[in-house]
C-alpha cells in the first residue's frame, strides 16, 4: 500500500503501471511530457490563465501525421475512419448486406376525363367541319352524265364527268375597290378569278334556248374577238385553218364568216354530223357555261383526265 500523504497544491507526477507478466507497453509519443514552462495549461489560478495560441494547439494535435494514416488512403476514406470534426460524414448511408428497400410506388397520373359536354362539342365541331368541306367540294366540283352521241368518239353516251364549276368564275373588282383605299382597278369591272374558257376546252353549258332544263356538253372552238368561218367542213380562225385531230368524220357543210362578240363563245360537238351546237343557235354567252370537264370516272375504261385537247392553227398562207 502507498503511505498516506497529505494533500498539497503540488500535482503528483503520473505513475506508470508495471505489469509483472504480459507484453510491455510500447513507447509512444503520448508518454513524452510536454514542457509547459509558463503554466498556461495547468494554471493554479484559473482566472489569470491565458488560453494557448492556435498554432500551439495545432502543433500538439498534428505533431505526428502518421497517427491519422489508417483513416485515409489513395482510394479515399478508410472504413476504419470514424466521423468527426476532421472527417465529414458520408453523403449516403451504406445499405446493409442482403437488405433490399421496399419499392416506392409512383402515383399514377390521373386519367383524362372527357365530360359529356366536351364530347358533344367535339362531335359538333367535327360534323360542322365535314359539312363545310362537303359544301366547298360540292360548290366547286360537280358530276354530269353524258347523254347522246354529239361528242363521239371523244365522250361516250352514259359517261360520267367531273366538272370544275369555279374555274371560269368572275369577280367584280369595282365593288372590291370600294373597300381598298386608293385602288383604281380600271376596266373591265368584272374579271376572271382564274381564266376564262379556252379553245379546246370541253365544257358543260345550259341550253341557250331551253335554259337550264337541259345541259349540253360541247367543245370551245371560237373565242371572243375571233373571226370564224367554215368551208367544206374545215374551220378557219382569222383566215387560218384549225387542225382538229379529235374530229373523226368531218362535216361537209359551210358557214359564212362571223365575228364573235365579246363575252360570247362558239361551241361545237366533236361529232360534227350529229351535233346541235353554235352552227344552229349561234355563239353562247359565258354566263351559260357551267364549268370545264376535268376528269372521267365512269365507265372504268374511261377513268382519267378529260380530253381537253387544244387544237392548233395552221400556218398562215
């Protein structure tokens, strides 16, 4: 036993425990006493003590860099390192071996619900659009059935044609100019949106005598301003013979010279020996022309574009 000693203000020196058996402790730098001659760390009077400088604290804590070596390596932080002030915590915790987190169910997007009012609105809009498209097509494209043999052999009896009724349409530019400031379109007041009937066009027209009760299908031969005459079945325009390959059986008659007035057209059938045309009722007004034949869709052997063949004028003599 240790002898009793009286307590004093003088601190006792540290004693090392000596074990008679077992391995002897290895000397460490921690066993070396650090000199503190000024007594700043173990001051007798706490009120008069001065805390050590930052450089001194760092020198003591980091005097041996090798003591931290097990906690760091080339690949990063060692598994033996403990989190602390000098070692930041890991960003994500490590999963335990064999542990599988339960899958997190993602909330499904709410299904689009179409109310009865919205569905009815879509149906109405679709129906209106279909009606507008139908009316636009119906107003511009019409179908006609050929009756008779006046256009043989170009068109057969019973053949169905698609006719463009907007191609020859006109617009009053004088009325339009009232809505456009500082625009003077001049004459004529009415002008074609696209173009007027052209020589060789196969057209549908109202009968000039009976009106709309019966429509005719003919070919445009003479234009406004042309001087036309027929001699021995050959048509002459301004003194030049008209070459018509679509006529298979020429007419052997004559027609005196006539000048076609403005706004009128001279029409004839390709079957000159069996056609009621301008040779009988004279030139027809443009207002009677319904439209131009664009295609044939029946019978199947005639499906295709309408034979709008423009005739050529022979060289002048």
